[in-house]
C-alpha cells in the first residue's frame, strides 16, 4: 500500500507516500486535468516525475477532492485549499504537510558522511543531544534546518548563519539583524530516514 503513514494533530497534518508505482500508474491515480498533464510532461526525470505526482495525490487525499499544486516564482509550493503546505522527497518517499501556520517538512535518507560537511551548516549555538551519536545529531540538525528554511517560504537565509537548532528543547530559531522567529520542531524516524517538521510559533517577534 503506497500510503504508509498519516499523522494529524493540532499543529499539522502529514502524510507519507512510498512510491512503488511508475509515473504511468501514478498518472492514472491522479487523473490530471490538461494543465497538470502539460506540467508533468515537461518533467523528463522519471523519479522526479513520480515524486511530483505522488505529492499531488496526497493533496487530493487531504482535501478529499480534486485540488491543484502550484508554485510561486521562487519555487515555493502552494495550494489554494490550504493556508500553508510543505513538500519533501527522498528516494522513493514523498512527504506532504498542511497547516494553518507556516510549516516546513524535510525527509532525508541517513547520510553516513554528514560529518565531513558539518562546517557548512553547524554553528556554535546549535545544541546537540547528549547520549546520541554524532552522525544522528548532525543528520537531525541538517534536516531541521532544511525544515525551518522551507517554513520561511522563500526568504533568503544561510542555514549556518541564520538558523539555530536546539535538539534538546525542540526549538528552531531564524535570526537576522532585524528579526527573530521561533519554530516548534518535531521528528519522525523511519528506518534509515529522518523526517523533520518545523512549525512557526505565533509569538515569534522582531528585534
């Protein structure tokens, strides 16, 4: 069964699709209208096409009707039926979340060599978990920072300079000279995949 997991709480709704079909089978499930099919036909890479189609199917399942995935000029996805959405893919996994608040989701296959690039995204204010191996800590922080970045809906920032992750308190912070925004963090671990969610806390303020 491709639909593997659904989570619904006061903060967000999340669904995970495990892609076992090819793009032809997924198109049959999606039943796209003409402009959807035109967009999908422009995607030549088979894996990217199946990822995109599966995300559209999940949005239809959320809405319990036909809805349409669209993109802003900066590439941020949106859907008119939901206030905020976020989408992530890794290998044959597609994750879609919806929320009433800005939200970001990221899924990453466990990277055994993440320690070699930690200088590109770790800063001195990031807080790691005790009694947890370094590889897991680094994978989580990388994934959380990607989630916070997506929740910013296209605003430019540096994962290293502007985003701080506290794994202990499950809080993410986006910080610049002019503003500070906080995000509630959650995670799901499925086999070798890290799935992280960042939802904006409404009392975030400016400085």
